[in-house]
């Protein structure tokens, strides 16, 4: 187990290690739930994980913030083997597909440079990690797999048998096979896209670390010269500031037909199951079947729609008729189901071909991003780190060590370094909070869409709730009306009440999102206020350093030498750190 120190105590009731152990257990449980097609484990967002932990442990009140990432890493460091793999593969960031912690990824360090040789080795290690990660990518192989999957799926054919119900079963299997191929094609695309965008994100983090080092060099100059540094040497401040971007989430998503179809395919197959079950259960009680189908939570379309998707309730209402009409009607209905499934599957095949064209074009774009990173940007960064580190260690470090021998300068500069670390952390925390706000907005929209899907069903089952008869009516019917009410209410409670409760539960979840965002915005305001206070303290300490430096025996010649070194570092950085990926590589391919 690697050495890793968690800087925050997250609960007075549970140790960090106890919480981390629980995280590992949850990850392991999710890891066991594999997707039937891709064999990928179930993934949960950080926010969801925090909610699960708070529910599982009494008096635990964890917050969904960047500090929580330390617990996920601690859980990884405490674990071995399959649990470590589970933590990486199942716990994802709230927005996008990034893991909350992955030992093979880069994360912002918030480090403030002390201009030591050790910092060079740390940066070199990060470059080597990026280079190692880049070897995982084989865009040609992914393109080949995607096209092979397309051809294989397009060649699938419906196998007709003599019996009508058998044809319906085969039609369902035909639909499942096509959907599986479609899903595999998308999964192969997502896999290579995520690897390349992870590489781009990590590259961006490395660049910001180098920009932070440049910022530390400039800050040393400001500490010694004060405000006149920018006035006298404006050319030294002419460079882009540190900007934290989430490359993955800024990447334009392809408008794939699959994104819509994927929302409905399980519903599609469930509806086929319901239809086929009704054909085979003609003896079933008509009333019970109707109640069961009315309680379906997967239906998303109108009751009277004739197509298979969303037709579960319609088929259920027709179940009694099917029972009376017998085998002939069953075979006729089977033919209708087969025809509907075949029609929809042919549409799927067409959409799959269209998506394949978009995906292949985007893989070509991703390949260009990969080439730019691995063939140009990364080698340039490696050379820059080597050359820049030599300059810092040989020319800047001796001067820095000399001024730090002054106890007053040392105290003020040490405090400033700590303040800069805190400042960089708070900037990251604000970015994380803003990401949480976006996640909350997405959740509110998602829940709203689910409520829209369920609204008609909710209103239907609510209207079906039986009303208790007046006492007089019950007396006049010798208690029969009360008995019927009780029996009917029992049926309603069994099959319909869960729909009503589920709808109300979702409404409650949706209503929580706006207050959640307000709370997050309050936390952002606290961070911004602290940042303002930190900036004031940094300026105050810089004045102390400047005043003390002016009293010191350092010569103008030494200051000129320092300026020469700073100019050398800034000029070298411009040709490397200011280079961006071309804008056309950040726009989705048009086909």
C-alpha cells in the first residue's frame, strides 16, 4: 500500500478508514453487476456514492465536494486487487466519464515551486505516464471493430418458423441481436473516445502545472520589485493565464440516433415480452391482467398507440378478448407483432448505418488529436521541462536560497507559498462546485422527462382509485358494495399504488435540485470571499518581502541576472505552453 495522507477528518462518528472501507465495499458490489453486452460494471456518480454512504451510516453527513475525492483515493490505497479495479471502474465524476480516482491519471497538485531538482523529476514522471497511457490507443483497430460489428449486425436475418408464436419469439430475438450489435458499436467508439479525451485532459493538467511553475517564477519577481515589476517589464507578463478546462466535457457530442433509441430499447423489449406473454396466457384472468398492465412503469407513450413500443397497456386491455377468441386470434396477433418488430428493426439498421458514418468520421478527428498530442506537444513538453529545469536549478535556485536566508523574507515567503497552495485548491473547489451545479441541472431535466413519461400513467391509475361507498349504500346492498370496494382497493393497492408512490417520490427528488444549487452557490461565495482574503494577505506579505529585500546587500547586477533568467524562462514557455489544439479538432465531424 502506498503512503497517502488524508488532510481532512470527514466525520466525528467514523474514522476516514471506516468510510474508505465502506466505499470499497460499495464499489465491489457494483463491480459485480456487469452489463450483459459490454460486460462493463455498473457505474455510479460521486454524488450518488455520497448519498449511499450517508444512508448506510447513521449520523454521517458527507458533502459532495472535491475533498471527498481524498476518501476515494484512500479507499483505493487501502485495497488490493479486484477492489482497486472496482474503485477505478465504478466510481465516476458527476459530469462525464472520468473516474474519481485512477492511479494512471493526472490530477492537479496545487503545488508551489521551491525551484528544486526534485520538482523536475516529478514533472518528468508525469510526462512518462502520459506517454505510457498513449500506447493504449489503437484507432485503426477500433475503427475496424466498429465496421465489423456493423457488417455483422446488418447481415442478421429474421428466421421464420411454421408456428406463429414461434415467429414472434424469433422476432424478439432478432430485435435483441440487432440492438446488441448497435450497442457494441457505440461502446467501441466510446472506449477509444474516452481514452483519447482522458489523454487530452491529463495533458491539459500537465500544462497548467507548468504554467503554475511559471507563475511562481513571476511571483518571485513581484515579491522583490512590487507593483513596478509589471510597469517596468510588461513583456514578462504577456502570456495566457492558467485556465482549467474539462476537455472531455467540452468535446461536442455526436448527435447519434442511438442516444434516442437507447432510451427506448429496454422498453421496446419489455413491450415485446408483454405481448408474447399475452399470446401464451389466454386462460389468465382478464381483470388481473388488466390491473398488472396498468401498473407498468416502463410505458412511455399514449395508450392507444398501435406500435409495439409503449403498447403494453393496450395489449393488456386486449388480453381478455384474446382469451375468448382463442388460437386463431392469437396467431393473427402474432403476425402483427412480428410485422411491427421487423419494421422497427429495419429502421434500427438504417439508423445504425447513419451513426456508423458519424462515428468513423469522429474517430478520424480523434486520431488527429492523438497524433498532435503524441507526435508534437508531448515531446515538446518533455524537452521544455528538461531545459527549463536546468535553468531554474542552476540559475534561479541559488538566488532564491540566498534571499530565503533572511528570516523575515523566509517567514513571509513561506506563508505566501502556503496561501498560493490554498488559493489553487479553492480555485479547483469552485470549478468542482460549478460542475455539481451543472449535474444538478441535468438531474432536474432528467427527472422532469421521467415524470412527463409517467404522467399519463400516473393520472390514469390515480383516477382508477376506488372510492369508499356511503354507509347507506353499503346497508342497502347488504354489505356487498363494501366488499367489492375492499377487493377492488386491494387490487388497486397491489398494482397501482406503487405507480402513484413512485411518481410522488420522483417529484420530491426533482424539487430538491433547486435548493441544492442554491446551497452550492452559497459555498462558492464562501470560497470567493476566502480567495479575496488570501489575495490581500499575499499582497501584504509581498510588501514585507520587497521592503526587506531593499534593505539587503543584493546588488543591481544580481537583479539584472535574475531578470535575465526570468525572461529566458518566459520566452521558452511561450513557444510551448501557449500552443493549443487547432479549433477544427475540437468541433464535431460533419458527414
